[in-house]
């Protein structure tokens, strides 16, 4: 059965710390992996990864995909209180099916 | 414990027809959220419902779209007189409670309007 597992489930850090969030997946006919940040309403799109080993960066956030080991990590450096949110990982399945499999998220709390 | 179920997974409609998308939340969850994902964009919030109540529909288009979450049965997102611009993936999520509670997402329904 296809699935996406995120770890840790929750994390509390101090401002300035660096965090690494993990997403492992078992999805047949993988197409892409997406990271979202969810604060109040809709999840905000962060990254889409399709190729292994190519890091994507946006400010203090970066992400990379390993298609051989079937996981992705999301790094946040110099964390700020505004980074507090739930970070969701979603994997898109077959090209013809376009099914999304969401993880349950990692809840990150950054304290001053 | 089955996760959030959505059906159909794929729906094809001609312009002017009605589309009905169903979402069965996780067992024990009484909060349902609907999102729309347009190509190359993130998820956009549409509506948040509790059993028999619409709590927040600020993301729902004013016309043609409606949602319900009856006491018994799944939540339904209904789109009347569909247009090509309605083609998108529609995701449903459920949670046990409001606020910071984790939302569990369904696999989505892909609507294609011809």
C-alpha cells in the first residue's frame, strides 16, 4: 500500500536553530514530491522535487530528494518564530492517475 | 483505521453539467476542509465545515459552488454548471478538532471539464 511517512511528528526548537524534517515514501510510479507549509488555512507551496540529488533553495529553506532511498528532507536554517507551522509532504503518483499521498505533517514550534 | 476517502478519484464533465465530489473523513473526525489545487499552484482553501455547519466559506466562489457536511454521510462539494476553469484537483482534509490539530488529507478528486 502506498504511503508517506514524516518524522518527527513534532519538534520544538529555539530561534536560530537549524532543523531537518524528513519525509519517506513508498509510492509506486513516483512522479514528484511536494513540500507545503501550513499555518492557518491553506497549505502554502514550498518546493516540488522530481529529480534526485538536486537541492532546491528558497531563502533559509532548502530541500533535496533521494529517489534511490525514497526520502526527502526539508532544512530550515536560522529558524524564526514565523517558521512555526505544520510542514506537509505530499507525493504524486502515476502520471496517468495523478494521485497525491499526504504525510501527516511535522509540527514545528520555534520559541524565542 | 481508514484514512480520508474521496470519490470519485477522477471526474469528467462537460461544460454546464454538475459535479459532485464526496469526502468521508477519518473515523472520529468532525471537521472537514476542502481545498482546490490548480496546475502549477499551491492548495487554495475553499471551505471549512463541521457536522451540519459551514464554519468558514471565505475561499468558496460565490456562485455555482456549495458544500455540505450532513449529520450522516460524507461531505459533498457541489459545483453547478461547471466551466473549463473549474478543472483542478480538489482535496479534502479532516481533523478531530479545530485549530492546531493535524489535518489528514485525502487523495483528491481530479475534475476535468471538457
